[in-house]
C-alpha cells in the first residue's frame, strides 16, 4: 500500500506535465516559441487555454473532494453528489431560475442551484433515515433511483418549455466554452475544498455517528450541515459553469482509499491532485482522439475511471496473494 505522501508526490509530478500538454493542444495553432512576441499567441493563451486548464483542474479536484466528504460523513464508499440528487437538483434550480428570470446574473443562478442541491440532498437523507439499519447498504441504489426521478422531472419541464437544448449543456460536461471571465466562480470551489481540509478531523469524527461525535465534543448536526453545504455549493458551481461531470467523486476517492487507506486529512491532497490529473488526462484525450471535434470529457472519464476503479476493486492485495 502506498503512503499518502508518496501518492501526493507522484500526482504533484504529473500535474505540471499534464498542464503543459493541456495548454499546448487545441484547434487553434499555438507555439510556445512565439509567446510574448505574437499578440495572437498571447491572446489565445490567456483568454482560452489558461482559463480552460484552470477550470479543469478546479473541477476535477473539488468534485473529488466533494465525493470523499460525502463518503466519510454518510459512511458509504459507493456514493457521490450525482447519487444523492445534488447534481440533478442543481440542474432543476438553474432551469427554474432561468425560466422565471431569464436575465438572472450568474451569481443568482449559482445561489438557486446551491439551494436546490442542498434541498435535494436533505430530502435524500430523510428517505435514507427511514431505512432499517440492515438495509442501509442500499443507499447507492436508492440514490440512483432518486436522482433519476429528479432528472426525469427536469427533462419533462425542459420538453414542455422547449429548453432541452439548454439542458443538454448543463447535463453534459464541456470545457470548450470556457474563456476568461466565464469560469472564475470555480475558484470558490477551491475555497470550499480548503475549508474541508482545515475541518477534516471534525468531519472524520462526524462520520463515526451521532453518539461518538457527541461524546468526543463534536457538534454532529453542525458538521453534517457543513458537509452538505460544501457539497451543494461545489456541485452547483460546477453545473452552472461547465455542466455535469459524474463519477469523479465516486472513482477518485475510492482509488486513493484503495492505495493509501482511509485517512481523510492525509488523503485530501492526494484526492484533489488525482481528481485534477484524471480530468486533465481525459480532457486531453477528448481533444486529440478526433480533432478538431471534442468527445464529451464525461464519456472519456466514465471509461478510463471505471476501468481503473474495477481493476483496483478486484485486484488482490499482497496479503491475500497466493
């Protein structure tokens, strides 16, 4: 088993390499040799390439952190924001505010999406708590069904209001439209992830349950609400800015947990860096596999991430090897 520090160092070495590759490729011609000596090259780099790469890094890192937070506080390794209704509810919030107030500012859309994501997760938790203890392993299945119901409602409203084309943008992660001035809200997700790091020990204790948390002097409900608000805000900002990108919050924390064990504070840097690297890698593939067209990065990540996750899930540990 790798140590968290080792895994973090590996990802730190990979990150600048993937960033340089991401900055170098694309439909428009870009040459590092003409940087700062050609106006078009400078404009392309600072208007498009850097914002897109920054958006990918922030999205991958913070969605992975959000998934890990959910898995810790809800004590289930097979859930992520997409499986507790957060992503679908955020999309519902954006749709409703857009229909009611088409000229609404981005911050207002983000606020509506965050509120609906929080409400969606709260309803899911109410449903989950009604399950008998011996059936709580069904949480992922219930979450998938619950999320599908909300998504069906969103699609129904989209069909009735002729907004399906707009919905397709929110429910399919796409970084091609990211430019300077259109991604800056994602820096708020980085702030949320930083707050999680400083409160990691308290979140870990909260994940042990109400009784143990209270006996150790931790306000259980306060930490639960903090976790839900952080996940809701990260999910909402990502959906508003680049659309839905599922599976990052499921696959990345499980890969790190499988390689480095279950330690929230020690694993958070590895989770964030691996999430950023994984999404950068998949975005690079999506841009190079069929140029000048782009394959949705969510599709690429679904394939690559799932294969890695299944390999780690079924691989025998050295202690059990024959």
